[in-house]
C-alpha cells in the first residue's frame, strides 16, 4: 500500500508535474555509527546496504532515475582511514551488486572526476557501466569525487575550448550547450532532492541541474532511511504545485 500510494502521488494530479528523477544526499552514516559507539565505517557499510534497498524500491514507486551522492570532492579532507575504507566499500558494492543490478534491469553510471580514484575502482566503474548499459528499469547514478563547482568548471572549460576553436561559428552558446558538457549530459534534471540527517545544506550537489528541483530535508539518518520513508516524501511531493517561474 505504501509503495502504491507513493507511485500514484509521484505521477501527480491535475495541474501538477510528474516525478521522474530523485536525487539524494545520503548524509548521517558516520553520526549513526558514532551514536551507537561504533566506528564510522560501520555506518558507511550500513549506508551501502540501505542504498541496495532504496534502489530495489524505486521502480515500484514510479521513480525511473535515482542519483545518490556517495563521495564529494571535499570528503578527501576526512581521515585517511575513513577515505580508504570508503573506497573499499565502493569497490565491494560494485563487485557484489553487479549481477543483481543486471538482473533487475538497473543501469548504473557514475559522475564526478575519476582521475583521483584508484585504478582498480575506475576499472570496476567502467566495467559495470558497460555491463548495465542496456538496462532501462532504473537509471542509477552514483556521484563519486563529485563537486558541483568542479563539474561546472570542467564543463565551462571544455565549452570555452569549443568556442575558441570556432565550432560554434557566430552563434552564442546556450544553456543547453553547457549542459552537454556536464557529467550528467543526457540525464533529466532532478525533480526532487532529498537530504537526510537534518542538515539543510545542498553541499555542492547538482547546483546546475537542481535549479528548479523541489527539496526535502529530513532528520532521518541515511542508514535509517527506509523505502517507507521515501514513500512518505514522494506522497508529499505529489501535493506540490511546480510552476517553474510561472503562475
């Protein structure tokens, strides 16, 4: 019943926009573990398990695109132990979930600057992207070493190079031209951005793409963020009237 009601709400009513793409800032893993007297990495491992549950629930809720913020460009400031532990969790997730994602029709992609990631992780990322490229039931995008400002800088640099080379002729570049150079080229913009853990910051996540997204900030820590909690948020989203600057 919960999943069905969320699907109905996400499709929207008269005068309301349907929901296609949900993006999530998965915050609170470390805090969840610390509150229980456990190492922070325990929380990150629980968070990875929660991702699996949410991924499986999304298609039945009418969500076709899911983008999750796994590791930001600022997260390198954390302790070496935590960063190395996170990279191990990312590798393990890809290795263990490859078969399941393929079977369940999930296409997995990554955004962010891969250059700083270790070679094995980069190879695994490319491998699962290729393996799941034909899947259409759910588009799962994972942001690793991602920062919105970094993405915009890389995209604008590439756009400037194209302009300087004369490829635009006398035509002025458009917003669509810049979007074509973003990591998310070809992805629909998110309709809804959710941040867990009670923080009310966007933390450099999809600043261009989420310009007209609806936001939901929930106090629930990510390891406790169940599919039922997602369904409640989708129900509320279905009651919003998105005018995109109109009346």
